[in-house]
C-alpha cells in the first residue's frame, strides 16, 4: 500500500521461509508481483497456491479484507485475478 514493492516482496519471501503455508504472505506475494507486472512469478505462485488452497475464492477473500476503501480492495482483487486466481 505504500508503494515499496521490492521491500514488500523481500519481506513476504522471508515470511514464507518461516511459515511456508502462510496464506497471507503467499497472497500478498502474488499480488505484489502482479502489480509490478511480473506475470510469470505471479502466475507460478498462483498455480501453487490454488493447488494448496482449492477452496479459495476472490469473492470471499475480498469480503475478508479490512479496508474501508473499496478502490484498494478492487486493486488487490484485480491483481490476483490477473495472476489467475478466481
């Protein structure tokens, strides 16, 4: 949200080293890579995420986000959709 995407990617990767199954870190890594236009990385992570979380839905995810700003929610959901999540 602050635009410090490279730092965010490094932190999400670090979080995944400590907790490989972290849904939050994985979704945020996919989102950040998608926003940066790193489609291959985003899609590869999304494929793996889907295989580990077959019941994931963007609709449920969007409802769980704590943001009041609908534009921010739409931006995140669009980035995940672009990476191949549904």
